[in-house]
C-alpha cells in the first residue's frame, strides 16, 4: 500500500512508547486515547499499521486490533478495510465524547450529576452576564419566547428550555464549559424531559428563566448567578422527583418479570 504524503507514523509511534509487559487491551486503548485527545494528531490522520503499533507498544497485534475495534465503537476512529485506520475528530470533538462514554459505562450518581450541572450552570450565567453581547442576548430571548408560547405543549417546552441553556452556554464564551454541560445534560436527559410535567411547572420554570435573562441583559453577574441558583434548586427538585418516580415505576415490573422467569 503506498504511503500517504501526510503520513506521520513514526511521530505517532514515538509518542506512544512501549506498554508495561502483559498490559490488557484496555491499556492499549487508553494509551491510544490519551494520544488522540492530546491535540497533537489532526482529524482525519491515518494511524500507523497494526503491526507497527503492536511493535511500538510491545503487545500482540490482536491486542491492538481489539483496542482499535473498541475505539471505533466509541466513534473515536474509523477503520476502513483496505485503507487503514483514521482519527475521526479533533481533540475538542473527542474530549466531550470520550468523557460522556466514560461516565455512561461507569456507575454514576444522579444526585452528583445534578450537583455538577447546577454548579456549571450558575457559573455559565455569571460569565454570560459579563460577556453576552446584543446578538447573544437576542438569541436567548428567542428561546425564552418559545418557552412562553409552549407551556401547554411540554415536548416543545422541553426543547425550548434546552435551547435556552445552550444559548446561555454559548454566550458564556467558554467551549470547555459547553462540552462539560453537554455531557451532564445528556446523562440527565431521560429525567429532564419528565421533570416539567404540567402547565403550572412550565410557567414556574419560565419565570425562573426570565429572571436569569433579565440579570444577564443588565450585565449583573451576581444577580444572574443568584437567579440561576434559584432555578437550579427548583429544577433539581423536579428532576430528583422524576428520577424517583421512574425508579418506583420500573421496580414492580422488574420484580414481576423475575417471578415468572423459569429457573
């Protein structure tokens, strides 16, 4: 197979180094992932052949093959038969994705996720009050108008609510905060969508968002943070209740199915 003009196999393998003797496939994947998210490898770059990676890492080709297969499932690399293996995204693309997968495959605590989201959202509101210009404020206002118009359509309301927070994150001007919040929101999405379950709750949430926007529009960072803290307190209570309801609803069905399963 002819070498690509932009092939940097030697540079990539030099950055990897050998693994400790007997390292499992997961360690191979971790070493590769550390390299990919370090920002030194450009998106679309073809990786060295499996044999070269195996030699560099001091492992068998099967370990490299399995590690690359796992990374392909996670959307990190693209394995093209007959061509090679390519890095799919830039470091900024991969970091939130790998963080999300890492949290998804590990045990996570809903209460801790809610604390994380609350802290991030409060900080975002503070930053947005200091950094948002007229264009950003107008974008946030549009999402709030959609919330006001959809208090009787909770599906549309949930989408407008999410768009409000996304617009707020963009106005804060911190890409890493956007990525972290996206992970937390994704993991809480199943409960967030159920949290506002009637028109009264939607109207209360809308009023809370109005207070946040008012503070941001006036450039008052302390007031924006306080308004978001109040919203996060009530939102956390709603999400916690939704999570408890979902758990209580699923438990009897699980018990029932276990009773009827053949031993």
